[in-house]
């Protein structure tokens, strides 16, 4: 039996590898850096599941509805149905792996998170990602030792090996030795978000460069909803990046205000009495943008009302971090916050089983366009990565018999490989600037067209290596997707089309053929009746 | 702020290392060694203080840039630190800062070292749950925070790569597992604990002061020792 090649060893990659190994299927777990360095370790606030431990009569159906509504009905309802129904089992699995969730009398406690009416977010202080990752890494180690998971922890994805339109394997480079290898077999992409496209502006890691997505795009993979970037409302600037202030700060009672006529105006609470500061992120970020435009100055996050117990037991790490970076104690003083690029709802297009349009190529985790529609709810992405990882493994297990390949299983490449040349930091910065102008929190056709023009002239400035060309093309596809979606939905807000338009309740699909990019819209399926609750 | 980074450079393991001093200027009050390396790498046509061209990029590893992933561990002014947590201002406004790769691990290139041995050691310890388990909340939490950065190993007098003793980077993660195993499954891991960790440790706790994650090492040690060392001791008597 052939091995499966997994690109990326964050939550999604680990979850897939473990699921395959549980069924005795071996895989190569290939990543630029060891799992300990993956962006997943940064996740803070928690993971969602309707465990219903807080006496609020929560159900998987409510979780489904909140997720669909939060994503403004742009997610695949059947995929979300499976996700939300599968969530309690994922939590059970994690608990069995020894994850120390915050508990009371042996029961997992849940906290409030944005866009959800019930307490549904399980957590370990505000270091949930790190704590989950440790448990999964230990579990994966068990299978490494059994020879079922083979790690390639300093290996970089270069490109897919294609054979008449079918994915036959992957070419990777060992960053320590410079050796290039061809690995045959099915390929599963778990390469994370495209944060590296926005250095300085992202809460994530620039090591998730977006190169994997850009390359497979050039090799024929379809990308979906690229215009859907999530700006997290509460971040602070630290040297070289934006540092997240977890939504849990508001979940536990933090309040946003701006100074209006010399008085604190808690604008979210006044405008949205039901969910207040915990409206979905797209709404909060947009409101912050508007109040700042009108009244000037900063928006502040006021956590001074949080109890001593909350600070000690639930957010001590957050407090330490803010004191270190801002020299402000959030327990006694509000902190200025601003939006930062946080999550990519769009990415590699897959069906609900995590298959891409290329046979033998699968994708899960943040690199996909799956589960979150036009806006992701906090706590749903770790769930999406873990559940998606298990789901894609199940899909692969189902058709693992029919693997065939003309490539030898593992071979050292001696020919010249153009993909090893990296993109220049100056170009990366220029592309980021152009994108930020076009793809801000508030967008319009004029700005987008302007950005496209700038990108075009940048493309013609000099000759570029392959990775640089692919980045330029990916950036173009992002702008074109935003231009073509002539409505406002979730994270995509168009001043010139401020309303939601039902005819656009479709997935924006970007397709690249050589130098040509086309944008089309794919219909979403209806929720299968068998999925609906009685 | 005008500083000079004196960096120990090495193109590959087969070439000899050499020092290179590179001037760096910034207005960013909170700039770190990581900021400096990023900025230097995005310039071009740079010369060092002696007028020689600087070979770019300076190889180094990073990921989170907020001291949560351990990628950027290196030796700054003689101490192992995370580059993204080493603020330049603490060294004075116009100073020379030495930057070297971790010394306990083989150098790959410039500031990149191959720390695979840390992960290999955890495999040797057989650090996993064979079956489903429930952990002790506080200990498991603290233990899970280890970045596997290697700073503690850098200052440890008894650790060397490939040696019998695994150091604090083994002590910390083992406690999540050790303190949660049922009695019947403990024996093997307790034995590994004593052999690879407890017996080789001089208990000077030099490692405690450099841990960039500020892990409560005392608490973990007390609990693990209670499980793997003292219980056995009491039982014998
Ligand atoms: C600061 C922060 C806080 C967050 N908080 C939460 C939260 O509270 N709750 C929640 O649900 N979500 C949260 N998220 C989002 C969530 O953490 C991520 O969406 C999720 O962890 C993504 O997991 P992943 O496995 O898809 O990707 P990642 O963990 O990003 O892993 C990507 C993997 O791909 C590898 N890779 C990338 N490029 C290459 C390449 N070219 N070659 C080889 N390998 C490559 C990387 O090395 C890595 O191993 C947060 C995100 C951030 C940034
Ligand atoms: S206490 Fe001393 S010998 Fe023991 S791990 Fe720490 S530095 Fe090494
Ligand atoms: S114990 Fe501290 S210093 Fe040692 S590897 Fe873990 S985080 Fe790094
Ligand atoms: S880059 Fe992650 S700890 Fe420095």
C-alpha cells in the first residue's frame, strides 16, 4: 500500500496523520518546521462544541445555525452539519488524549465566544492551541515509533507531481541539506492560512507563506472565496507583527468603547443589544472602523470589570502578555486595540469530503475554503482543522486501494528545480501593500481596480522567479474575487454594494490557466433532509 | 537606536565559522533581535562594519514572533534566548550585541541549528499515552507549555546531544504523562524517568532561569519525583 503525503503538521495535519495511523495506514508528515512551531500553537481562546454543560440547553443544531448565520450562509450546509454534529466527539477524543481543558467537578466548562448565543467554547486558559497541540504531538509520536507516521520536519513543499491531470505525488526540499525528493502517493494539503502574504499585519505566522496555495493554483487547483479575509477586531501592534487579544477577553466580559464627546461610548452594546461586544468578528471590525472614522482616536478594550478569579484562572496568560507588550495592566486600565489580519475563510476549494478538483489531491484545515463561509466564528477553526483532518483521512481511507502511480515511491532528484528560489522580501512587502489597499475592511470597485492596476505594473517591473510569479497571480485572484462579488456579505463589505444579494450566495471560484485567471461562481448545495433535526 | 549585531556566520557545516558585524538602525523602541534580522534580510547591497558585502539572507528560524513557538532560540550576548523576545533596548542604545547559534546542536547554517535530538529523545522516552487518559489539570497544563526550544539544554552542564541525559526539555513534557498514568502502566516510564532524567541531573536549576516560557519547573519536578522516585523509595521500605 502506498503512503499518503501530508503537507503541514499543525492541527489539521496531525489529526489526519493520527486518524490514518489508527487504521494502520502509513503517511509522511511533511512540514517546513516541527509541529511545535506551527501556527496552531498560537490559538488562544478555545474550541467549540455543543457539550451543553452550562445548563443552557445547547444542541448541535444551535451550533449549526450559529455557524451558518455567522458565515452568512456561504458555507456548505452539509459540511457544517457534519462538523457541528461531530464536534462533541472531537472534544471527547481530545479529552481522552489527556488535554487539560478547564473543568469543574470533572466537567468541561465552556465560555462565551463571538456570534454564539450559548456558551460553547472549551478552553485551557488562553493557550488552548498550544495545549491541544502538545497532546496531539504526543499521540502522533506513538505512531511514529510504530513506523506508521514518518516525519519530515524541515522539508518544504515545492510542487505537486502531476500525471495527466492526476496528482501522483509531491516534490519537496530538505531545508537543512538542500536535497530534493519526490514522494509518490496521494497528497493532502494542510498548509495553513496565507498569513505570510501580509507580513506585519497578521496575527499568525509568516511561515505560512501562501506559497503552497499559490503553487497548486498554478497547477490547476481551484480556489474558493479568496476575498473572505477575516480581520480580528482586537489586536495590538508589537515589533514585526500584530498580536492577538483573544475574543475570550470579551467572552469573559471585556467591553469595547470609543471616546465620543469626552465620554466613553460602548458602541457595540448600544447598537447590538443582544450580542453586544460578541457580535461576529466581521461586524465588530467594521463597526470599529466606522466609529473611528467618525470620532477619531482609538477604540479601547475595557477589561477592568473582570473578576479577580477570571484573571487568575482563565486569562492569566493574556494579562502577562499585555503587560509585557504594552506596559499596561489590563486589570486596571483599558487598552487601545485595532484590527489585524487573522484568518482566511477562503482557500483551496474542496467538497464536503475534502476532495479538491484534482484527483488524489485533498485539503483540510485553514488552507481550505471549508466550513466558515463568509466569516468564521471564533473557536470553529481549531474544530474545523481537527474535524476536517479526521474527515479527509476517512475519505482517503475509502479510496486508498486504488492508488497507482508511475513515480517511484521515494527518489532523490538531481535535476535543476526552479521552485527552490524564494520570493524576495521586498516583493512580498509590495504585494502586501497593494492588497491591503484593495482588501481593507471596507472595499469598493475603484480601490480594487486601482490595486489591480498597481499589481499589473509591479508584475511588469522585472522578471520574477516562479514563486514570485505565483504569488503575484494569487494576489490578482484575491483582488478579482473581491471585485466580482458585487454585494456585501460577512467579511466582504463593499461600500458600492452595501447590501447582501441572494444571487451571490455562491462560492467565488478562481481558476488559473497559464497567465489567465477566471472568476466564476459555484452554487451551494441544499442541506440534505436527512441532516436536519426532527 | 543604532546598534551593531556581531553575528557568528557559517555558510554550511562544511565551512568555517566567522564573525561579521552588521550595523542596524531603527526607530522602533520595541525592536528585538528578530526585528533586526528580518530587516537586515530584507535590505540589499548591505556592507558590514569593515566594508565587506554581507551574504544574505542571514539564515535563522522563526515562526510566531511572540515567544510561543521556540523556533528562534539562539545565543545573544552569551545567553540562550528567543530572538523575538530579546529587546534591543535592554542592551543600551548604541551597543554591540553578539548573536550566535545554540552551541549544543549541530549548525545547519548561520543561526540555524538542527535540534532533532530533542524530539528524538522524547521518542526514546516513549512519551505518549498507550490508552485513553485523564490528566491532572494544572500539571498537564504547565507541562504542555514547553516550547522544545532548547534554551534550557544550552545552559545545562550535564546535557549534550546524543548523551544519556535528556535535560529539562525532557523533564517538563514527561510530567503530563507520568502524573496521569494508572499504577499498572507506570513502571516503564518511571524507569526511563530515573535513568534519563532524574539520575543525570545536578539539580542546580540553571535551566530554570533561562526558560523563556517561564515554566514552573519546581512544581513539575516535585510531582514527577513523587511519582517516579519517592513512591518507589517509600514502597521499598
Ligand atoms: C493568534 C491566533 C489565535 C487563534 N485562536 C484561535 C482560537 O482560539 N480558536 C480557534 O478555533 N482558532 C484560532 N485560531 C485559528 C487556528 O489556530 C488555525 O486556523 C488553525 O490552527 C489552523 O490549523 P492548520 O493545521 O490548518 O494550520 P497550521 O497550524 O498553520 O499548520 C500549517 C502547517 O503547514 C506547514 N507549511 C506551511 N507552508 C509549508 C510549505 N511551503 N512546505 C511545507 N510545509 C508547510 C507548516 O509548517 C505547518 O506545519 C487562531 C489563530 C491565530 C493566528
Ligand atoms: S537542574 Fe541543572 S543538570 Fe538538571 S536539567 Fe537543569 S541545568 Fe541540567
Ligand atoms: S523547558 Fe523551557 S527552555 Fe526548556 S525547552 Fe521547554 S520551554 Fe524551552
Ligand atoms: S519566533 Fe516563535 S518563539 Fe520566536
